[in-house]
C-alpha cells in the first residue's frame, strides 16, 4: 500500500490554531516577542508533518528506484527476446526464398514441357520392366514436386507466425522501454520531492532557532510588561471598589442572560488564568474576548453610569460602567481595546446605547472587544450573565 502523506491544509490549520493560542496568551508581551512566538508556534506545529513528509518521500524514492531498476531489466529482457525472434523470422524468410526458388524451377520445367518429356520417356520404354522403372522415376519426380509445394506452404506459414511473434516482441520491448523511462522519471521526481521536504525541515528548524533566540532576548522586557499589567489590574480593582455607587440595584444576574450582548461577534478567548509557556508566567485574563470588525458599535450591557473612560495601558481605550449593587457588591461592566470612546465619566447610559467602537488599541492582536464583569472591582467570568447563544 502506498504511504499516506500529510495534507498541507491540515498542517496550515494546526499551525494557525497554535499561533492563535499564542496570540491569546501573549497580549501583554512586547510586539517583537509576540511575533517571535507566533513564528515559533507556526514552525513547531508544521515541523512534525514536514519530518513525516521527509520520511515518506525517502520511502517513495527507494520504491521508485526499485521499480525503475525492475522496469529497466524487463526492457533489456524484452529487447533480447525481440532480437532472438527477429533472427528466427529472418531464417524463416530464408526458407521461404529457398522453397520459392524450387517451385520456380518446377514451374519453369512444366512450362518448357516437362510433362511431355515424362510421357515421351514412358513411350520410348523398351519393355514392361523398363516401363515400370520409368513410371517409378516419374512418380518420384512428381512426389518431389509435391514436397516442394508443401515445403513452400509450410515455410510461408512459419514466416507468418515468426512475423507475428516478432511484432509482439517488438511492441513488448517498446512498451517495457517506455515503462522504464516513466519509472525512472518517477524516481527522479521522488528524489527532488525528498530534497524539497528536507529543505523545508531545515528552514523550519532554523526559524525555530531564531524565534527562540528572540524570545530569550525579550525576557526582561516581557516580564516588566507582565508586572505592569498586574499593577494595572490592581489599580482597576481598587478604583472600582472605592468608587461611588450609582445608587441603583440589579435584581438578578442569573444564567440565561440578564445582560445585553455588547457586540455581535464570536467568542475568541475565554476568561481565566493563562500560562505563558515562553516566559513561565501565569496571568489572569480578566474578561471574555469577542471578535468583531473594526469600528463595530459597542453597546452598554445594562443601564449604568460611566466611571472609567480613557486610556488604560494594555487595555487601550477602556470604559467601565457602574450598574449598581447586586447582593451587597457593586457590579460593573468594562470594555477594552476600543478604537473610539463615545461617552464621558459621570454620564448615565441606557441598556443598548452605543458607548464606543471595536478597535485594536493597547495589548491587542486583532480587532475584538475585551468584555469584563466585575464585582467590587474583582473580575468574574462574564459568560453566565450573557445570553447563552451569545447573540
């Protein structure tokens, strides 16, 4: 059975998924480190399939070379057989020529009156015994003529058979020669594919090495940014915890979706702790990301008052709304990475009111809304408070 090669589309999909996971983890690292990590993930994801293609192509090379050698031997055997059959055909043609010559002699003798000569020979016999002898001699002459005719017929039959066999042998030789050429071309193609696969592995390995070097060189800068992100998170919690209540209350925040979806988009990243495998750092992703096109309107998830509206480090353009008290805790929703903020601190907004637009500001790797739900400043997973369909 022929070896199965990996589908390049699967390789690309796997590499894309790993790169996307790397992007989600690395929002708070330097741009240089993020790009290096993306290259590293893509190369690492593609490397096993590339190595498998090398092994597979090497096997194909061996199989193609064996097939080419076998076909070449078959072609040599077929050519040898053709030469032998062609020789027999030439011999048969020679016998036909000899038989034809003898028949030509008989025909010439007949034309010149050979039969009358035989009759005259019998008439001129001197006695019964002489007649018998002359009849016997005439019979021998007729039998010889008959044998010459049979020999001619047999020789013609033999030459036709030899000619047919020679034709078959020639076609067989030509066919096996073409097959040998095709097998040789396949072997050459397989060898070239193996070389390309090997070069791809070397390229991926070099990409890995360079990416690792960049990641290591960025360690200090990245760890500093992680610390900055922790400081920002602590400041947000303290600010929201010490802020003045809007005075309102929210009666329920139950599963099934009390809040309005802030953007029409698909969930691109979950709430929770993330581990950075490159720098061995844990960090809380304090919200849920919803991918949406740049400039998509962002709507208030509930009635509330604007308590944060401005630049906030890795969050970029960041807005927080105070929605009042819930079970003794102040409840807020926050919106990060906006391209535009359309409200001001102190402004009261209604559920569904446009408060900003989706952007890519701060530590963002693509257009999306970073959406948070906070209780006394402490972030919780937003999904239980949004419609289950996320629509």
